[in-house]
C-alpha cells in the first residue's frame, strides 16, 4: 500500500504462501487481489451507493455482467450480515449507514473480490458495543472460509476471536503461539507484563 509514498520503506519480510510480497518483481495489484483490507475507521466510498461500494472491486477487475454483479453483491452483503438491513436500500449512499453498518459494508466490499486473506486493523475501535458484537460474530464466521488477521489492542477481543496470537512491541515480534497458551502461560516476561497491565 505504500510503494508510491515518497520516502516510505519497509524491512523484514511478509510471506504469503511462502513468498515475500515485498521482493522485487512482485506485482502489487496481484497482491491486492489476494488480500482484502478493512481499516480502523469505516471508509465506504462516500459518493457511491451501497451496491456500488460492494461492486467497485469487481468492476475494476473487469466484471461487467449485471447478473454476476448482482449475485456477488448479494452474497457479499449476506456474508457480512448486512443484506437484510440494506436489501431495499441498495441505491442509498454507503456513507448514510450507521458506523457499524458502514464497517460491515467495507467488509462486504473486501469479500466481493474473493481474497484469500482479510487484514483488519482495529475493526471495532470506532464502534459501540452492539456494533462491535455484530462485527465479532461476523469475524468468527469468516474464520471458517478465510485467513483473518486482526490488529487489536483489545486483549479480550483477541482472546475471544483468535486461534493464534502474536504480541508485537516497538516493531519486534515478542511472542507468538496458540491464543490460550499465550494468555494463560506466556513464555516472555514482556508479554506477561503487558497482559497483566503493568504497561501499555
């Protein structure tokens, strides 16, 4: 996402199926097709309808058949637990939805292009408890079909949703393992101090 930002740099490796996505010669567009992104703050395209928000990635990828678009939009909104709430308002602006609905719309938009991995950066931090519960239910259901990676400072959320947890501190991977083991019996003192609230 930052290859066109002047002065931006990255170190280390990010592996997708064993290949570093930052190695020379990797096409960023192909990576973006394989990895969906959901940001901390809901960001529906404000000038687009609910329908067009979900269909945008498909149209960019050359899908023009209206029946295919209709089916993909409905299926993506159903997977995001949003279809029943918006099916009669598909022409309404995506920005007119509530915060929780906007975030589920952004998830539907990511799902429409059928990625292999979904990255979520603090997906509930801007939401109220009711909307957060819906997003967490959605994430739990998505785990059955997708690899979902969540960045969160909410330890309870990580414990509820994650199969595996990584604790990172100042850009360093401190500890990684099964969520239950990491939370109940951390191997690293820094992890234990963070989990017990001694800092952070």
